């Protein structure tokens, strides 16, 4: 009787535990399926749209850039907010799942304790290995422990997956933020390059305009291309006509064989020179000025040589130098050539003598008393443009 009672009790406990375990597994599956995972919100297609080309208006471009920056900041803030919300929901789901697993595990422990106490009170005789009661309780406990471990492992796996998804979401948000910043930098660089190009074009146009204005001004200020005649009116003068026709006063006076300060007569015909004539007159004026400077320098050199000659003669007279010296200026081949050279020096005011030698007719200027005076006379002859010679030398006579 005791054996039949224990056997029935063990069989009942096994059947009841199996039913309870099956119901609990079904409930856990249903609850797990109901845990919702927040859906990730993809970026709006506006984020992927290319930056619209900037207009040529700088103010409009600045406004568009500011608007796009504001929109980008709003989108980034929304994405960060959604990511934070997703992480909060994921953490809440993980906490709920862990709390549920702990509660179920505790409930299993609480349910198993009264059954064990009741079995101990009903056992009046030792139970052998053949009794079903000894085999049923460990099986129930093992199945419950395995189920609890499985749910805990599943919860850990889902928590790890949720954490991975959250990390991926953060990486995606960071990547999108970096891409947005890169696009912003590219847009700013493009705007700077466009602005620099526009500035270069504006500078080039300003330079071309200035060059054209200078060319037009130069063409306007140039003398006439062909000579013309002008009849003097009341109030006209060389300076006024020179300004009117963009002609130098000196060239205008030279073209009309008059001086720049000469007065004009009413009705007088004045020749207005052309550009080529002005250039020729300027060359002639420059050449004449050069000759005047050269003649002036030669005259000064002649005066200096004459002064040295006077001083040398005075020195010779004071020292009572002995001997006569002459300055030979030519050694002609015959009398006729010697006479031509002598005449040129005589016309210039020099005392000239000729003498025949075995090599030709000698033409000598002088004589001078003393070699110092003769050397000064030689310098004077070499600097005299009237005789045009540089080969004179002193000779003892």
C-alpha cells in the first residue's frame, strides 16, 4: 500500500512538473516574441542629395550655405536623439528581460521547495533505487535548471546583439556626421575658389579697361599723322597751338623757322608738323644740342690751353730759358700740300714756317722760347677745332 501510494505520488509530480514546464516555456516564448526592437530610422534622402550649385550672387550663396548648415545640424541632432532613444529602449529591454529571468528562476526555486518538504514528510520507509520517486525529482530540477540557463544565455545573446546594433548605429551616425562635414568643407572650398576666380576676372577686366583708356588717351594726345597748315587767328600763339595739336613748342617753332617765344601775326600761315616730322626735328635738335655742347667743350679746352700757353711763356721769360722749340704739325709730300696746311694754321692765327727735308716738306708752328712753352702750344693746337689735328709734336729748332 505504501509502495503504491508513493508510486502514484511520484507519477503525479512528474506529470504536473512536465505540464508546468511546458506552460512556462510557452509563456516565455510568447513574452520574448513580444519584445519589440526599435526600428532604426534611415537618413532622409535629403542628406544624400548633392549640394545645389551656388549662384553667382555672394549674398544668396551665404544664405543658402547658412540654411544648409542649419538643416544639417537639425538632422544630426535628430539622429543623435534617435540613437540615444534607441540605446535607452535597448537598455530598458535588457533590464526587463534580466528581471523577468530572475523572477522566473526565483519562482521555480520557491515552487520546488514545498514539494521537496512534502516528499520528505511522506517518506516513512527508505526508498530503494527501484522506486520511481527517487528518479522523478532530480529530473524535474535538471530540466528547470537547463531551461533557466538557456533563457539566461538567450538573454545575454540578445543583449550582446543589441549592444552591437547600438555600436553600429553610433558608427553610422559618426560616419554621416563626418561626411556632412566633408561636404561642408568642399562647398566652402568651392565657394572660395569661385570667389577667387571672379576676383581674377574682375581684375583682368579692370586692367584691360585701364589699358584701353590709356591707349585711347595716348592716341588722343598724339600729334597729327600728316602735316597741315593753320591760319593764325586772334589770340593764337605758339604755346596755344602746340597744346591744341599735341606738338612740342620747340618742334612747332623749328618747323616754322622761328623761336618759341616769337609772336604770331594775324592771318599768318603756320605749318603743323606730323609725327614723323616731329621725330626728325627732335633728332636734329638733339644733334644740334650735342654739337653745341661739343663746341662749347672744345672752346673751353682751347681757352684752357691758351691760358697754359700764356703761363708757360711767362715762366720761360722769368727763367730766361735757352733754345727755340717749334711744334711740327705736318710732314707734306710736296710744297703745294705744305702750303695748304700752312694756310689753315695761318687762318687760325698761328705763326707757321715750312722747311724742306729729305723726307718731305715740314710744317712747323712757332717757334717758342723754351720747351715748356712749346708743349703748351702743342696742347693748344691739339684742342683747337679750327685746325682739327691731334698729331702735333714738339721739335727742337
